[in-house]
C-alpha cells in the first residue's frame, strides 16, 4: 500500500513513479502523440480537407469507450473496498472471539485470590456518596506552591503530555512534566515502581474536611498478577512477568522474571496463527510456492506498508526493495513486476508474523492440507477445538453455554468474511469485459490523434490534447487493473503484514490482567460506613425531646386506671338506660291488659 500525505495541491504525489497509473499511461500517450504528428505531416499534406464534417461520429466512440472504462474502474474500486472491509471484518470477529475467551478465563476460580473486589458484595457503599471520577481536575486548580515559574500554559502542556495515550519520547518534555508532577500529591512516577505489589501512593480519597469523596485504592500496575506469585529473594524476581516502564515489549515482556498464563499464551498463538494463514492464502494462491510464516516479537516497529520504504537491513532479503528505483519503475511500466514468480519472491521476503512462532509440526500439518481453504480451515479448527476443550474442562469459569456459544458464532462469522475476501482474490474481473476494455483502449490510441487532427489547427495544441486525452483514458484503465485485485498488485496491495502485526498486538493485551484502578480496600470503606452509621444514631438520640421519652411503669398504670374508671362510668350509664326502658315497657303492657278486660 502506498502511503502518502496531502501536500499543497497534492503536488507531492506527482513524483511517485512505482505504482502510479499516471506514469504507466505515459507510453501509450506518447505513442498517440507520434501518431498525431504523422497524421498531420503525411495525411494533411496529401488531403488537406477535413474527413469529418460533424463531431458526433467521434463523440459516440469516445463516449462509449469512456463508459466502458469507467464501468470497469468503478467495479475495481468496489472490489478493493470490499476486500478491505472483508479483511477487517474477519480479523475483528476472530479478535472478539479470542478476547471474550480470555475475559471468561479470567473469571475462573483459579484467579479468585487476585480478583478485584466487586460492588455486588458491598452495596452499602452507595450510602457514602462516593465518586469514581479518575480525573480530579487538580491541574485546573490554583496551587500556591507552584510559584510564578509555572504558568497556566505550562500546566496545560504538562496535562496534555501526562494524559496522552501515546508515549512521549522527548526527554525534555518528560523532565518538564515530572517537575510539574512533583507539585501534585495525586501523581506518581510509574518508571520507579518495584516489587510484587507495586506499593504506589493511591489517589487521595479524603478532601480538605476529612471526608471521603472518591472510591480509590492503591493502583496495581501489575494487573493483579503479582498476588498470584511469590517473590523469590534469591533469584530477585518480581512476582509478575511485566513491569510498567518497559514499553519495548509491553504486556508480553518477561523481564520481571515470570511468563503470562499458559492458557492465554496458547490462545494468542492459535488466533495469531489462524489469521496469518488466512492472510497468507489471500496474497499467494500458487500451489507449492513459498508463503512463509515467522515469529512475531512484541513491541517491534510496525512493518512498512509501502515496500519501497523497507529499511536497508531488509533490502538483501526483499526482492522488491533491493532493486533500484528506476529499475522498479521500468519493470512497473513494462508489467514485468506482476508475474507469479516476482510475486512469490516478494511474499517470501515478507513473511507473516505469528505470536510464539510456528512449530515444525504445525507447518507439516499445514503443508499436508491441500489448497488455501483447507489450510485456513485447519488453523481455524485448531483454535475452535482448543476453546471448546478448555471450556468443558472449566477454564472459562462458570459461564453459561448460551454465552459461550457466541464465541463459536464469532469464529464462524470470521470464516464467512474470509471467504468473501477469498472470493475477490480467486475470482478475477470477468474476462469478457476485461478483454473488451483492453481492446478499445488500444483503439483509442490512434483514434484520438485522428480526432484531434480534424479539430485543431496548431500542431502543438493537437499534440497536447492528444497526450492528455489518451493519458486520461489509459490511466483510468490502469486504475481499474490496479484495484480489482488488492492482494497481489504490488505496491497498491493491502498492507497485510502491517494488519497482522496490529492483530498480534491486540491479542497481547489479554496478558494485562485486571484494571489497575479496580483494587480498593473494602475494609477501609466499610469501617467508614460503620462509623457513619454510628454517628447517625448518636445524632438521632440527641435530637429526641423529653416528650418523646418512653413513658414509665407508673404512667402506664395511671393511664390504665383512668381507662377503667371511664369504662365503669359508661357501664353505669348503660345500666340506667336499660332500667328506664324496662319500666316503660312494663307500664305499656299493663295498659294493654286493662283495655282488653274492659272490652
């Protein structure tokens, strides 16, 4: 892939020869100019009259050929971007499957002793109203101890560097930033960390009033791995396998004396091997030709996407880079750099890199598989089988089968997109259209000079228009030819070696362990919670008034006596009422009996 920058009016692009359709179309354009001059000098002298009375005749031809070439260029562009998208899709799917497997593995019971505390076991911490803001914004505050020598602009500059996700290599900038950091209590120098637990100062969780405001603990820049091993004072080994400050190999560094989890190592190797085999089969489809794999060394510079920019140390082993620039340009002009032999030599000089390298046994099995699809399927089978075997053994923790099935779905989706990319590589642009467009491009080389001779009166003007028109049509045709197979057309091919290296570095992040800021001390915050609850109880007891005090036993007896007296009075009243009603009923009955006797 040719990397370029957009300079002023893109004038910098005009100097590139290798891989340029512009320079490749110069030869047909010059032939057209020669034909124009011959027509003007020979034909015009014998027959000075115009042979074309109307431009529509040539216009139909030019329009038809232009449509034919643009159609091919359009579909070549679509094939190029479809291939690019297919590669990123299958690499993304396989990366998702492997990363999920690594995450599930970190949940198995073997790592219970190094897991960070979880919020589920401590729901009462919400009562403390704590925050999880990492950035306290201290660089924006006014600090009197900074002095007049540190301006607001300097503080902002220091903040940009300290918060950069990329390592700043400028020593002066690092020294300046560290001077700013010394004035802040929340910062620390990660390069000075030693020991298993990385006993670093934690970000302050106490404000000026002595109240807890943030849920933080001492950061573990070993990802928690240090608590899984014990230091050996005799061997002077740290308890983890990587150390912050060693940015050369990143999380794959073994300078701490330990190595990553064997499960994660094997998982990363099989995923890297599967992707490397897939990319190798896309760029080389010659049976029995060299398409080697090699060992990836974590932290090494990215492979150059443009083969002409390879370092001199690789020139002896790279057939493409070892040739002089004018030789490459000449071979490109003549189409001599697109032969299967030249492509095989180029691929052999740029092997695809695999984490952990490739064993002779793996190579023997891959060589035994016949055909590119079979080789990729074999590597994919190794990865899938390993994940399933380890899952059944318990390496993925207590993860439900429906969740694990998504891993297999991701692996399967990756194979689908690989076959999409292979479709573009294996199935060329349709031969009938390619033949027709090639024929009419050759027809336009003499046709355009004839047309220009009919409609121009000056030789220099006709020669220039002929040159530009032929360059445009032939250049579009060359663009179509360059883009329609993005895996083989060097140097306009896709940067497979660079993409493989990026894929490997993404796999290595599985070795990082747990988040460094997730290690906080539950006992510290729970003790604060208990103290807060005790303080609340004391405040409640102090606010209780005398009237709210619980009544004594004597008060309760007096209240009961009053209730009984009230009830006695109610009973007396009820008895009087009943007696009066009975007397009235007796008198009424006596009156009725007297009336009956009289009658």
